[in-house]
C-alpha cells in the first residue's frame, strides 16, 4: 500500500510553521550547549570532544596537506615573479636595520654588565614544543584550531601558543596526540595585557572579530600605535609576550591589531608554562650581588676597542692626578716673606701766619 493511500493521505503540514519550530528548537539547544560549555576546561562534553578531536586530527591533517602544498606553490610562483622588487625592498630594509643591529649589540652588552653588577637574575627560557595546525574551526562565535600534539608530549591545558609574530592563543583541551587551541579572537578568550608605553593594565576580550577589544582601559592610558604585551597577571601567561598594537575601532572602542595575523597560522610553538615558580629556582633569590661578574659575555670588535680606550683614558687620568698629588706633597714649603714696613705718619705742618699789612703812613699795624 502506498503512503498516499494510507490514513495520513489528507494531512497537510505547514512548512513555514514547521521551519520556525525547527529553528527555535535549534536555537534553544545551541543556547543550552553554550551555557553548559561556558568553560572548556570544566565542560561536561570534554571527553566526547576529546574523542572526536582524536579521530578528526589525523583526518584533518591529511586533507590539509594538499591545501598547504598548493598554498606554498602559489607563494613560490608569486615570489619568483616579484623577486626583483622583493630583492630591492630587502636591501633597503637591510641598510636601514644595520645601524640598529649595532646599537642593539652594544646595548645588550651594557645591559648584561649592569645586570651582573646589580646581581639581577634574567628569566630562564621557557621550554617549547613545535606543533602544526591540522584543522580550523571558524564561526561567528568559535575560533579554534586542532594541533597535532597532545598530552603525550607534555602539553597541558592553559599553555600559551605563539608563532613567529606573537601570541596566538592558549590550549583549552588535550588528548593523547591532539590538542585544541583557542584563538585570541574567540568569544571565550580573556587575556590580561598591559600597554608597553604606560604599563597600564587591561583585559583583551575576543568577540569573534579579527581585532579583539581592550576592556577596563582608561582612554588616557593608551594611544593609537601603542604596543600591547601580555602582563602575566594571574600566572597564566609569561610577562612581555608581544600581542599587537592598539587602534580605535569604528564603534569608538579600543581594539588590538594582532601581530599573529601577519601570516598564516600553520606552525606554532607551545610554551610549556605552568606558573612563575618554574622560572626562578629556590637558590636564585639568594645569589650574592656580584655573582655574575666573572661570567660576563665577550665583547666583539668595536665594543672591545671602545671599552679598552675608555679604560685607558680613565687610568691615565687617575695616574696624572696621583702624580700631581705626590709632587705637591714632596715640594718644600715656601719661605715666609717679611711683611713690608708701614710708613710712619708725619706730623701736619703748622698753619702759616698771615703777613703784616702796611699802612699808608709807612707804619705797621
């Protein structure tokens, strides 16, 4: 018996109402999933998600390889046709950066000497693991990626992820060989940052767009073009990791142009950073003030000559000063000279007597 011959032959389903009910049900389910999955670390769906990611990771890597090959081939062809202009541009940049390189080397040597004299202990390097992005999950609310490295290689939830330009995101889920990275642009991303110029603190909040917002920031503390770095507050990220530059959004809010957007996020490095306790050992805080003076870095070239010249001038000046002091101490004291005699005051001459006047008779008065 055909369906049209059955008891439901004359039933008519309104398509518009059915579609509206389906959309409403899907919206309710999505809201429930977002509410229950507010934190990826404490999500009740984390085991199921880890299993799906474990299966999807190798499959995504297989499908992503041809796309990456074609992208590299296109970049190579474009670079070949624009090699002349690229060569000229690189020569100009090299000529501009050469003086900065020399100044950076000199300042690095001076800074190392100051740190040694003050007994400062530089922060040790954080161990890192290299990973490849095998899958991209983008949408109006979710910006995440799968990486082909997991807890079997020491990756933990909360580890920061960087590329050659700056901070990319953090790890929010791991399995044996796959980990899930949450980008800074995701709506669930909250990163404590600071302004490099003023040391003002803020929270970098993702909203699904390419430029996350700066929240809890006063307008006088930031200007367009200021570098934004990780502040290290809360212990989730090391301090000073570059993130981007500040800019005014169309809506008037402060946003950040991310350094990580300068290139494709294919290969990343995961910082195996747990907290600040791993950066400083228990004995490093008790180091003597001049402990590092015998381990100064070797100066090179012009730095050695400049340092030697300055030391020679200081030594010559000190020797000349010491010679003058010795000559002054060895010379005999000068003989005292007699004081000149003062002239004796002379008596004032007596006043002259007026001459006698003659009278007309020839006598005198």
